[in-house]
C-alpha cells in the first residue's frame, strides 16, 4: 500500500468514527428526550408536566431527526457531493492536463519586460528574438549586452524594413505614415549595430531580416519563450503575451520550428559592421 493509499484509508476510518460518534450523540439526545417526555406524563403538577412534555418532545424530535439524517440523508447527501466533486475534478483535471500539454506557463496582459529580462539574465546557451521590430529594445539592451558578454548565442530576426509586410503592418496598427514600421526597424538595426561595435564585434550576436508574413512575436531563452501577437490598432507589446515551456511539445516546439525555418530561409545576416554607413 502506497503512502497516499494509506492516508486515504486513515481518512476513511476517521470519517467512520466521526459518523458513529454523531449517531451515538443522537441516541443520547433521544434518550434524554424520552426521559423528559416520560417524566412529563408522570408529573402531577400540570405546569411541570407541560414543561417536561414540551421539552422532552422537542428534544426527542430533534434526536430522531438527527439520527435519521445521520443514517440515511447524510450519507446520501455526502455521496451526491462526492460524486459532484469527482465529476468536477475529472473535468478540471482534463483541462489542466490539456493546458500543461500545450506548454503554457503564464499569461501576461502586456509585454512582460521584467520577466523577459530575468530569463535572459539566467540563460547560458541561447536567446532568440523574433519580431517585426523590438519595441522595448532600450529596456532590454543592457540585459542583452550582459548575455552576449557571457558568451550566450543571441539570434535576432526582424522584419525586412523594405518589404510589403512592413507597409501593411504600419496600416494595421493605425499609423498614417506607411513608413512607420520601416523606420522603427531601421532604428533597431542602428541601435544593435552600436551595441555590436561597443562589444568589439562579438561573433555570438547574429541578426537577420526576413521577408514573410509576421505570425507572432517571440522571445526565447534557455527555459521558456514569451509569445505575443500582432493586434490591429495596437503594437504587439501592448497586447497579451504567453509564457511557454521550451519543450518538445506544444507551443514551445512549434515556436522553435517556426524560428529555425524562418532563420534558415534568410541567406545572409545583416552586416552590422557596415549598416550605419549603408
């Protein structure tokens, strides 16, 4: 017998003991009621007889009801409650199992800057960023610098600023200028180039630009990935984000496959040495 089964057996025995105690208490109450009721019928004093009879009848009724409830109704009621709990537990278990299998850890109402920075700080192998442009770049820059100095492989995929999707995304988020997204991407590339120069042109920092439909934004670290979505009339970082496990199933697996395929579809990396003079 396992420890859990032993505990369940102990709980069952404890419940049975409590039930017997309750029934014994009801029998004692019934006995008191019978005695009082009997004394009421044997009293010559009508006033005392009335008190004893009324009190005894009330106690006797309560005892009988309590005893009947303990034997019949309580068990039936508890069984219904237990069945309901079991049903709800099964439903919730299936939901939680499905949720776990998807790899979802947590949901955020907007870009989780601090959570991403913390995960970047603890990464030792790789960091992968997929976005149209990194809207919170300035807040992440020092953290990325530290990771690069540690030797962490940093791969960044940004949307090609000169592609049609950049124009379309500008319109999607409600900008009057169709070069808005293009300008933001180029600002990102200039900032990354400055960091590249500052860190003495590290080989573990690679940047590519893709020409494809933006599906989602992702920030992957050693242990988890943060996924955002491209909402209409709003920048992605202002919308909801999901944190998922970097596992071989669920969201984590699909994000990894998507990133690698998109990364490999780009032939050349951005030449960060020459970008500022292009």
